[in-house]
């Protein structure tokens, strides 16, 4: 009985061992088949060249091959590739414990394309211009390329002409890779429009000035362009005190543009009046809004105010007046001044009744401060007069 049990146990053990070995062999075969038939991937290439501006592929299937399931387990790393510059870089694909490296070369072999303007090209005389002013643009994947004028083999970034007329210009476009293209264009140099009447503005906060008041524009070819003037007051805040810049723009029919500037000062009424008094503002030229008295003559800071007040007192000065049939005779006269005008009063007496007209010359005495004024010109007077006739003399 015991021998039979032992024999049966031995058979069971052998059977278990066979099952285990067989299972191990099947598992090994399965792993082998899984790895080489399902999981294993291979690189598609080792080196690739791209034209600058062409987007490098982000598809993992372009880098490794294998079953779809296994390929999608791969991770593409392009952190070492700078698509913004030409050069040679390294891309990496990681798949499980494996890693594949790829050499990526980016090169630029295409020259820039110059796009020419349609129709005549006009430039302003005595004005520096760049290539952008004479061509429509330059097409190139390299946005940091450069353009130049070519003159006798020398590259110039700007060019200008001091005479009107027609000229031929050579244009060169070059990218950072050294690719070049060039061409020639004919330009017409003409005078741009000109402004007249530009002046400054002085106003209190809240004013609504007419910036086009007395401003005109004229062009040699197109004539009056006043209606075409554009005002750029984006930098002006009429509600806040300060000094601002006002811009005027006008273009002629050829596209030549002129830019003018004026100053806008926003200040309190007292400050504006003070500037008028100091003769920093001239109401005959500038636009003044909100000042109490735009006609205030004021006083110059160089003037001696005490002496100026002393000048306002009347002074006796000598003068001469013709008498009928005789030489001129001296007569007394009184001279006084306002800040800008000298006045001379001459007594005209009744016994000069035979005198119908003549010339009166006024000569200031040595002690009279009227000598600071320009010589008084001869003045015509006629009969009848009145006891004291006044002759103003502007300084």
C-alpha cells in the first residue's frame, strides 16, 4: 500500500514539474514574441534636413516604427531644437528604457523676394528715406533680414536727394543666412506740401480750440491742400494743465507727406496772463483762450520799471513849425509816452491864420528821454487846428 502511494506521489510531482516547465517555456515564448513582435520599435531615420521656416514634425510615427500601440508609447523631445535659427540640432525619442537620437539640420537656401510698388514712386526732396519707402515689401521666412540701397557697391540704409527729378535706385535684400536678391526702381523726387500759419495754443482747462484756425497747406503740383489737413491731438489733454505736442499731417496726391507740430499749453488764467505780461505770448500770432486781457502789453524783464514810469511823465521838448513866408520858428511842445507810443502835443495858435499847411519836425531836447525812441519823422498838418494838436509817433 505504501509503495503504491509513493509511486502515485512521484507521478504527481513529475506532472507538476512538467506543467511548470511548459508554462515557463510558453511564458518565455510569449514575452519573446511580445517584445519583438508587439513592443519593439525602431527609428525611422537618423538624420533629417529642413528648410528654414518649415515646421518640424511633431508626429511620433515620423520618428519610430512598430505597432501602433507601442509607437504611441514613445515620447518626442524637441527642446534641443531651435526652429528660429539655422543650424544643426539633436532631437530625442524615449521609448520605455530605450532612447533614440536624431540629427536635425535647419538650413535657409531661399533668397528674399522683393515686392515692387505698382505705379510711380515719389520721394520728398531733402528728406532721408529708407528702402521701405520705395518698395511694397520683402517676402522671406527670415523676418530679421535687412534691406539696403546700393550705390557704387556700397550699402546704404538711408538715401536723400537735394534736387527734384527722376533717379534710378538699386535695392538689395539679404537674410541672415547670406541669401541675397536685388533689383532696380525708378523714383520721382518732388517737393512735399508745406504748412502755413502753424502757431501755438494757450488755453485754460476745458477749452475747445479750433486747431485748424488760420492753418493752411499748399503743394506745388496740387495747389491748396488745406482741406486735407489732419490733426493728431491724441497726446493733448485739454482738461489737465500741462504742455502738449500737437501734430498736423497732410499728403499730396502723389503720397508725399508733411508733418507739422505746434505746442499746446493748458494753464490757469492767471498763468496765461502772466506769460502775456512777460511777452512770452503774442496774441497776434498765438491762439489764447481764457486769459483776462490778451492785449496787455506787459513789460520786458530787461526794462527798468522805475525809469519806465518816469518816462510816462510829460516833458517839455523843443519843436519847429513853419510860418507862412518865413523860416521855421521854434515852439514849445509837450512829449509823453505810453509803453509803445510817443505823443507830442504842439500849441497851434490863431495868429498863424495865414498858414494853410506845412511840415512840422519835432526834435527832443538833450534832457528829454524821448531820445531813446527812433527819430520822429516829419508830419503834415493843416489848418484849422486846435489849441493843442497831438501827433502820435509809434516806436
